[in-house]
C-alpha cells in the first residue's frame, strides 16, 4: 500500500460518510425528528432499514449477545425448555423455537436444552442460537439411554415389528421410533444436564404455538403443586399397547401404595380400572415436573414396564405411559389443562375455548378449529372429572 493510498482511502471513506449522513438527515428529518446520528451509524451498516422505522415501544426482545442491554428479568422457576430433535429437523426446529421465543420466552429467558442421540451439527447450533434469549445447551444423549437394551430378544422384537408393519400400524416397523418412545418415557430426565432442573416444557420441531403466553406456566406449576400439564388429549392406537394395561394392573396390585387416593382413573378407564379406554395426554406438548418422574412411584413403574419389554415387543408410546402414571400416581389435582396455550401439532390443534382468552392471547388459531370437543379428543372426560 502506498502512502498516497493510505491517505486517500480514509479521505474517501470520510467523504462518503459525510455525504450519506447529510442525505440521511435530510430524508429522515420529516419522518423521524428523534433519530440520532450515533444510533443510526451504529445500526445501519449493510444498508438495512434504519432504526427509526422500528417500533421501540413494541416487544422488548432482548439480544442475548448484548450484555449491556440485558433486561432485568430473573428466572422465576427451576425450569427449562426442552427439545429432542434430529439434525435433519433444523428447518422445523427454528420455526418452532422462534415462535415460542416471540410469544413467551423473550419475556422470561428460560434456558433451552436440545437433545439428540447424535452430535448436533454446527449448522443446527448456529441457527438455533441466534433465536434463543437465554442460555442454550446442545447435548448428546448417552448411548445406554437411547439404544435397545441387551435384555430384549431381538429375534422376537423383529418378528413383532414385521407383524405390526403388515398390520399397517404407524411406525410399526421402526426401531428408532421405539428408541424415542422409551427414551421419552424413562430416560430424558436422567440426562446429567437435566439434573439441574425440576420443570420442563417439551417442545417438538414443527409444533406451532398460536397465542402469546402472557404468564409463566412454570411458576403456575410450582405454586400449585402440579406435576403434569397438557393441552391436547387423544385416543391411543390399541394395537401398539396390547399388554400395557394388564402390566399396569399387575404393577398397581403389587404396589397399591403408589396409587393416589385422588387418582384420575375416570379419565383413563370407563369401568373403574377393568380396562384402559385409550385416553392419554398428547405428550408432544408437556409441561411437567421431572422430580415426579424421578420419584419412587414412577421409577418403580418404569422399571416394571421395562422388565416386560413392551417398548420393543409392542410399541408402547410415552404418551400413554406418562398419562397413566400422572393419572394414577399424581392424581387429578396435580394435573393441569393449559387452555390458554394455543398449540398445534399436525393434524390437531388446541385453540383456547373462550373467546376472551383467544383475544387476550392474540391467537392465530381458528376458534372453531379446536380438537377439544371433537370425536378424536378425550377432553370431555377430563372436563366431567375435574369440573373444568
Ligand atoms: N434425535 C432424535 N430425535 C428423534 C428421533 N426420532 C424422533 N425424534 C424426536 O422425537 C420427537 C417425536 O418424534 P416424531 O417423529 O415427531 O413422532 P410423532 O410426533 O409421534 O409423530 P409425527 O406425527 O410424525 O410428528 C420429535 O421431537 C423428534 O424430533 C431420532 O431417531 N433421533
Ligand atoms: C432445581 O431442581 C433440581 C431438581 O429438583 C435440583 O437438583 C436443583 O438443586 C434445583 N436448583 C435450584 C437452583 O433450586
Ligand atoms: Mg411429532
């Protein structure tokens, strides 16, 4: 670089800045007398929309990288947002994370924990990290928590998978789906990082949150001693859980001490426990207490289920497993229906059933498109039983 160039380059840059600022001041003056030059120059690099166009009275979305402007928000419950995802689901994951951040978490800044049986890619980590307002962790699941255990007779399991596939059962032939269901039933809350938390909000890539959440559901859970929160209830496919209920009955016969005197048996059985009516809380949405899963009742229950091998010989889902446990060992008073939280996991949507809640939450769901009162939902039983 010659001395002449050294001199002329800053001069050119200086001239350009002066020219640009003059134009900016002239053009912006009429629209935005408040715009100050320092603000402008620090934000408009790259030719973006000037800050004066941004509505500063709107949502105060904090920038996690901007240490000086961290709003004075304290974590109020011992809780985390939780997503199990594959690297290939990144596009769905970012949409869901952004939505929940914008509608809820930017005000509370709870951490996010992402779990995967493989290492998350740099792309996944980067694209998610720019969206989150609090701490974010990308964790690999220990192999021994994820894969089919040696106690399972693979020849038998394989034969059952083949039959289920022939019967047209959804995910009937899939081992990875079974790994996932078993993991969500009995292992995620044992992950070393999750030992630091009591409550979690399970979030799935591709889920849609339809309403502003203007309250803290974790604090609600904590103050009201709840162990399980849901938005949608459905019926399970009977073919996937053929021996689950008899196993549950065997367990409760051996361990009556774990069954709550206030059990929600009338939600899961129409004949006082003789048979399972297939009703469950749809577990792709859960706000729940991991200490309940870690406690003596659920620990004994999960070990019992595991000893029967039904996660692999059948296709037991985490939804009926969690739901039956919450209903029997938690009980009606400790389960909560979050009507305010508009939630969609295709093909079903829960839209708040009162137009007042719908309006307050600025919901994007159609009030008329609410699964609660259609034939796929078990919600009427919950309403009858809990008085909701
Ligand atoms: N890391 C990882 N995550 C998985 C795997 N299988 C499923 N998941 C996650 O587990 C959750 C449930 O899996 P889905 O495939 O959505 O199952 P589903 O909700 O029953 O079925 P869909 O109706 O197809 O969504 C999602 O968060 C997935 O990202 C897997 O093999 N590895
Ligand atoms: C949060 O909860 C977990 C699980 O109960 C507990 O081990 C941990 O000490 C708690 N942390 C705080 C800060 O209370
Ligand atoms: Mg799903």
